[in-house]
């Protein structure tokens, strides 16, 4: 039979583990936002400095697909 002290220790350990997962999720979310910002900047630069319409269209399509996939999560 568990003692109240053991139950409290298990509870505290569970809380610590949950906080670790939250921290990891926040880190992953920030990295995803950073990647999105870089992708958008690359697309803007490509649109501004490139005459290759096929490449611009392909990058735009890839950007739109990435946005739609991100919306699914």
C-alpha cells in the first residue's frame, strides 16, 4: 500500500515530467515558427530577385503546402 509521501513523490515526478514535455513542445513550436519565417523570407527574396517564374511558382506551391500541413497539426 502506498503511503501519502510516496503518492506525493509520484505526483511531483509526474508534474515535473509534464512540465518537461510542455517545455519541449514550446521549443519545437518556436523552431517551427523560425523555419516558417525563414521560408517566407526566402520566397520573398526569390520573388524579388529571380526571373525564373517556374522556380517562383514551385516555391510558392511548396510554401502553401507547408502552411496547410502546419494547419493540420
